C-alpha cells in the first residue's frame, strides 16, 4: 500500500514538472503534444498524474521542452 501511495505521488510530481516546464515555454498542451509526437490526451493524463508516462514518452516530452 505504501509503495502505491509513493508511486501516485511520483506520478503527480512528474506531471507537475511537465506542466511547469510547458508553461514556462508558453506552450499549450496541444502544442506540446504536437512537438513531442504524442497525443493531447496523453499529455493531459501525464500532467494530471492519471497515467504513468513511459520512459520513451518522457524523453519525447523533455526534448520538446528543451530540458
């Protein structure tokens, strides 16, 4: 149970970092999706912590955000 809580917190923290970097770049979720080659729905779910972003998606997002 404790690991599940930590995992959920990690998902939220990663999602918040994506959102913060996206906003600093002045991008919408749609623009980040286009630049990263991911769907807008995936970006929304990663940012909200609803879905765990696989490493491949995190790399695409990081490249699109320049981080």
